[in-house]
C-alpha cells in the first residue's frame, strides 16, 4: 500500500510543477521505532534539521517544520524533554544540500 501511495503522490507532485520523472520519494525509508527514547530523539533531530543545514537560526522559524506548533502546544516540560535528547548518535542518512537561492 505504501508503495502505491508513493507512486501516486510522486506522479501528482511531478504533474503540479511539470517535472516528469523526478524521484519524489527517493530517500524515503520506513523505520519501525520500538523505543520511546528513539522516537523522541528523532523528533528532536527533525525539528532541528533546518538549523543544522543553516536554513534558519532557530527551529521554529522554519515554516515547513512542526517545531513552532510543537512549542506552542506541548507543555514546557515536554519541549525541554524532547529538545534535551542528543541526536549525535542517530544514524540518519542526510545528504541535503541547501539550494543557493535559499
């Protein structure tokens, strides 16, 4: 089912901007997270990925990230807990290059 979803949404996204044949889901992979701490560390990583790549100075400034919503809706203790998880030992393939126009 996930493969079919990816195929249909990739074709739809490519049609929207006229880029036929582009691989929209090329770096997607499914991971089953079985430990709460692993999930929370990855949530911290995702929230701060735009900062890591120099797109924004603070995570909640990136408009396509849930960090601002998370910081508004979670309790201060939850925010401190998630943002306190270290991400340096996560093994996440991340070869993103920031476009020059950004």
